[in-house]
């Protein structure tokens, strides 16, 4: 299909084809085939973009080239994983494809000169920015009022708090409608809020205050907007499944997302939310096993051990236990990690110890020694 087409045009076409093929209702392709379509289109987009910009005499790394082109480093990491490791999950590939199309719109399609469309480009871009501002303003207003009324006891204060929750959720639903991209903007705005994922959180800290503040709004949004909770959960899980080398998120951020997912799937606080049944716990456990890391293993374990999930425990108990054992995650050593780990690069996380001095062998001598 090349025929002299610009790489951006071909990439847009191939990734759009993958999205159109990803139609569960039609059932045209099996899940692995759809993952392969997404992975092929995504990898060709990243590789073709970065290789086409290379100078034969002075080649630089893909990461450096991506930085020059304002391409997210996570694209390079995901491309490497899909090419040399296990095929990423369908959830991760869907998110990456949507982000890639957004990147192509901003860096290629938006800049094309076409007299018939010139007057329409700026309003579209302004509309997206205006939506972001309105979402953030609504969220911030909700947060400000909720903090003022936290611990409210009087009937009047409780009534005001209920009105704030209802009005804020209705306003957010009105802004997003049934547009999935707008819902993604809403979820991004929530995750970037320092009170939703506290910036001063330490590894192992429990975000109980965040649950108290945000639970009413999230539950209300779940009732008023049928897609909201699915989009929120997908986005959180996508961050947990990113390669561990990604600089997008720190370990404390990932752990906070894990606690939010555990809170939604397991705790009684969400037990009475009727739309919660739309989240498939079985599918979540399968995704965690397909892309298990220490946090996804913990999440799968929490889900199958929660009340009313005996069937899941029978189906996946052994696999989840093996995954958790691989990451050496027990309740005993989690507390030890909290005391000893300062960041995700800490050598102690891998069971290593730092020596004072390494003495290399003389030329021709095989043995080497470590002095401590």
C-alpha cells in the first residue's frame, strides 16, 4: 500500500484499520489476531517514523530521536516489548493506538495546508483545550467544596455536600456526553489531580483520604455515565501494565492506582453501586495474568480472595498464586519493602547488596574478587 504515501498517512490508515477490526459484536477476528493487527500497525508507525528521520552517517538512539520529534518515550518502550518480548495486552495496544493517532493529528494532519479546512482546524483544537479547562475547573470546584465540608455533621452541610456531588457529576457528564475521547480526558484530569493520587504519598501509604473525597463523585459518575467506570479502570490498568522501565510513572503512583483498583473491585464501599456489575472481574484477572507484574499479581490475588468470588478462586487460584510467588509478594515482605525502598531503582528491590569496591582481574586472569 506504500505507493509513495507519506509514512504518517499509511500509519493512520493501518491503525484505523486495526480499530475497525476490533469489533467484538461482529466477532470477525479472535483476540490474538486483533492484538497482532494493533501491534503490527503500532510498531510500523514507531519504527518507520524514527528510522526515516535517521541520518546514515550520524545515527542516534531511538529514545533520543523520539525526544527530538516529541514522541513519548513509552512508544519506544512498547515497540521494543512488542518486537522482542511478549505481545502486549489488547488493553495496552488499544490505548497506545489511540495516543498514536492523537500524536499524528497534532504533528501531521493538523499542520496540512488545505484552504477548505483551514478555518476549521483551529476551532477543533480550541474545542479540545476548552474541554480540558472546563473538566479541570469542575473537578477543582468539587474538590474545594468537598474539602471544606469534610467531616460535615449537620443536615444542612450533608445536604450541600450531596448537591455538590450531584451537580458536579451532571456537569461532567454533560461535557463528555458519550464521547469516549472526552471521557479519557476526564480520567486524565482526575489522575493528574494531586488529591486523587497524592503527590506526597510514600510506598505503602494507604490513600484513605482520597477515597473519602472522591468516592461520591466516582459513584455518581458511574450511575449517570455508563461508560465512565470502564474507561477509568482501563486507564488505571494500562498504567500498571506499562514496562517497568517507563519514566511515565513512579512506583508510588503505580501502587496508588493498584489501591484504587482494589478499592473498586473488592471493598464493600462499592458493593451497592449497580453499574459495578458491568466490570468483568473475570476479565480483569485474566488481564493481570497475561501481563503480570508485582502489582497486577497482587490485584488478581485480592479479587479472587474477595467475598463472592469463589468461582474465580477455583479457576485461577493456582495461576495467581504462582504469579504472586514469582514476584515474592507476601504480606510480610511488602512491609519490609516499604522500609527499605526509596525508589524503583533501589538495588534492594532485586535482592542485591552494594559493595564498597569492585576489583577487576588482571589481563589474562579469569578470577575476580569483591572487596567489602
